[in-house]
C-alpha cells in the first residue's frame, strides 16, 4: 500500500515497489515441500497427475493399498497422511491411472484387471470413498490396457487404450496398436473412435485433449517414419500427434516424429490458441527428449527445448502453461539423475531446472503437474521416506509479464506524483 504523505515519501514508496517487482527472485529449489510419502499400505508408485478440488488433491497409485492393486487417494493441500478412497482388488481393476472429478464422482481407468481377459476397466467412485463401479471391462477387441485417465465432456468419457482394437495383426482378429474410445458416463458399451494401425500411430499411452468437436492426442510409436507394419509387437516409428472428430472418424496425423525432432511422445497435449504443446520422452539433439510446439492444423514440430541429462532427461508427462511459461517434469536426469521439474519460455529456450529430485524428496516424476495460483502440485513415482513415491508442492516464480506490469504501473504513478508536486 502507498501511503498518502509528502511527495518525497510517496515517490520513495512507489520506487521501492518497482524495485521489488524487478528484483523478484527466481525460483529456489529449497521451496519444495513433500506433502505425503507413500508406504505401500497407503499406496505405492503414484505415476499420474493430480486433480485439485477446493483444498484437496486426488490421485492414484499403481500399487499398494489393501490388496496391492493400487488405490485412489486424497491428500489435503496442506499435506498429511493420504486417505484411501478406493483399494482395487483385481476383479474391479488393477493399477489405476489418474482420476477426473465431476460433482461428487471420480472417474478413471485401471490398466489391468476387471472381467474376462483382465484387460483393464473404466470406473467411477464416490469422491468421499467407497466401492468403485465398473463402467466397462475391456475385452480386447474394444481395447486393452488403458494407460491414462479419461476426459469428461457433458455425459461422455473419452480415453485411450494402449493396445487392442479390431484388426488383422493377430490371427484372433485383435489389433495390438491401441484405440481411442468414448463411453457414456453411466457405463455401457464403449464406442471405438479409432483403431490405430501403425502407419497412423501406435500405442497411445496418454489421454486425449478435447477442443470443440475435436480430440487431440499422441501415440508413443508408429507414424510415417516407421516403415512396414503388421508383423511385430512393438512397431517402428517415433510416434505421432493426431486429431480426430469426437464423434469418430479417420484420424488425421498432424505430425510424425523422426528422432531428430523427438521420439516417443509420452505425455498429453495442451492447446493454447492455435498451437499444441507437448513433450517427447526421447529424441532431439541428445536423445534425452524435447519440448515441442505444433500448429493445430499440423505441420513440422518446432523444438522449443532439448534435454541433455544435466537439465533433465525423459519427459514422460505433459505440460502446463502459465502466462508465457511452460512447466513440466522429467523422470530422469538432473543433479542426481532422479528427475526434475523444469520451466521453459513458450517461445523456446534452455530449460530452467526448478527442482532436481534426490530420492529423499522424491524420484522419477512421471505425471503432469497441477497448477493453482503460484503453486505447482505433483507426484513422484519413487523416492520419499519409504521409496514408494510422494506428493509434493513447489512455488513458481512471478511471471515476468506481471513483474513488468508492476514496474510500468509504478513508474507511471511516480511520474504522475512528480507532476503534481511540480504544480504545487
């Protein structure tokens, strides 16, 4: 607050405000706070992003819980012991991969378990905990092994399976390259929107981003640089970025990765304006992964950042955007090779390492970050007090645009006050 005193004192106050805005310190790694450490009983190996509602963070662990089938948990943003909302037993699913919250209900997937075939499920559960409802158990032809959570729009859930779908690769008629599906929010028969065939992508490990009537996503492998398909379990090719109508239809390959411009996109996409932003787990100048941008209509990916091990390696998760800065994680690399949290300008540049994990404060972050105000929340798949993973928070630096705005405002007020003093 600027005191209304003499001109000199007022000017000093304004100048001080301008100085503070300019000198606002960069992020310091020691501001990382571990909110929770898993111990097996309360979950183990959280590999997905968090969902924030009010003062509570919701997430999943791939293992641990009462039956070692993974769990859905809740943790206050102030930290504490994780509350178990759901423990999976196998028959209702195994290995959950993130949750989406709508009203009083959580929606998610399990990578294994469920009905016949144990190919994974889509489930719902009360936000306060209880028995999960299996909305669908995959059978193979409609998909296998969903590795990511779901996207909710209206009364429809959208997601991916990393394998399965009808095709001709196996003599039994089951494809191995994955699908995009939709499902009514109350469950039922999933609609297969796309079955990947290698040439148009293969193995979607992450979910889809919905904008208008279009879904956007990535496949970890396949694409136009993969050569012939149809004979091997793991296809060639560095992966793709694709779009398709939410109502279903042929996918459009927006980009194919070739190693030089990245390979193995293993994280979700974010859309800002007419540009998609994402990461590749490998490829780039040092084969340690990249951050890229791509026009929404498709084209050649622009490499915004290349990792080199020292500043991180293997970005396995998507990005978040705040102001003109992208934030993300790498599952490896950094000072201790336990992974990092990084930032990079939206226009590209050298990644800034905000945190290097050291095992004690977590290791191997594999989920995307969640931003609330100036605080980032995330999980590490390992490390912490029991090496079963953590939930953490860190503070972000003040965006440069806000700092410049504060300086400009301060300068303007100072000039105005000086003019008033001159008139007196």
